[in-house]
């Protein structure tokens, strides 16, 4: 059982890396199996389809991100604006390590839910990913909003807009900047954009 569980984790880790670097559509099951050295029968023992693996990868990305973001955005030893700055720095560091890869959540969103000419089965698949990504982005938005609310209470964050509106602006700006940095293969756009965003949020 331990070896079987180990193979599942090996497949999942490999999939997370390949989906992030190459994209979901460009990564076949055969590519993945060659990379991780697991038999096809073992793959289908753990995952019925590539879509199921992608959803498991999304959940794993989400949990890893949530652990880091929660620690940064709720740290009582730092002011809310300082926490947001560290959150932005974390995004910059991640982009620096994989400037051509971009944000794994944004990558899934652009490759899986933007198609319009779809069969019934493809629309069903699209809806599964849409729901999973909605949960991811909603959780991000809620954590940012909570941090902004604390910042407004202590006078650090502007109070002429609701924290929910500012959280949406923050998340949308962050995702857009990561796409721009990926396309141009230059993290400078992310760095300069987040500096500007911090100034916009501050009171």
C-alpha cells in the first residue's frame, strides 16, 4: 500500500510540474509517464482520466498556496500593509523561479475555460475546472479582503472603497501582471506593477 501511495504522489508531483511548465493541453499522459517512470496501469489505478489528475493537481496547488498565503496575510507580528507587501514579494519570487511558466491557476483558467466551441462532454469538463478555479480565486480574494479590512481599521489602507472591491482589484491586478510577465518573459512588469498597486492601496 505504501508503494502504491508513493506512486500516486510521484505522478501528482510530476503532473504539477509539467502542467505548470508546459501547460495542461501540451502535456499528454504518455509524456507524464515517461517523466515520472510509472506504468500506465498504475496511472489509471489512481486517476481515471487526465482531467481527474489535473483537478487533483489544482487542489494540491491550492493547498500549498493556501498554507503560504494564510501565514503571510494573517501574521499578527506584522502590520496589514507589510503582510500584503510580503504576499506580493512571494508572487515575485515564484515568478522569478519560473518566469516562463506564470501562475498555475491562471494557466489552467486560460487553457481550460476560455474555449467557446465545445462539445457537451467538453463543456462538462470546462464546468468542473471552472468550479475548482472559482474556489481557488474566491479563497484568495477572501484572505486579501480580510487583511485589507484590518488595514483599514488601523489606518493603513484607503477607506474610500470597500475592502471587497480593493481585494478584487488586488487579485485581478496580480493575475494580470503575472500573465504579462510570462508573455514578455520579464518579471520587471510584475515588480513595477506591484509597487504601484501597493501605493494605490495605501492610505
